[in-house]
């Protein structure tokens, strides 16, 4: 991290749908009696790995965010 705030880092990230949600939705559409194939198990494992990486990234962002000193805002967002 080179002098970038956690907010700047989050803004730079790409926005996407959680792949675990997409996989769960796909599995819910199938008949419960069908077993998972080896390829589907591999895909689920890859998605779990992606989820673990996301959690680690969020924890790093949170750690960086907590270290920031509090500062007053120059503008008040609508609704506050």
C-alpha cells in the first residue's frame, strides 16, 4: 500500500457478484437427488478459495482503515 487510503483501495476494486451465491443458486435449481460431479466439486473448491481470498483482502482493508486517524468531513452526506 503506497499512501492510498482504504477507501481509495476499495474504489479501485472491481465490482462483481459473489461467486458462491451464483454457485448456490445453480445448485438450488437442480434436483436434490443428483450428486455433484468431480468438476462441480472442483469448481466449488475454487469458489471457496476465492471467498477465502476475499475475506483476507477485506481483513487487510479493515486493518488499514482502523489505523487511519479520524478527520472531519468537509461535506455532510444527504440523510445525516
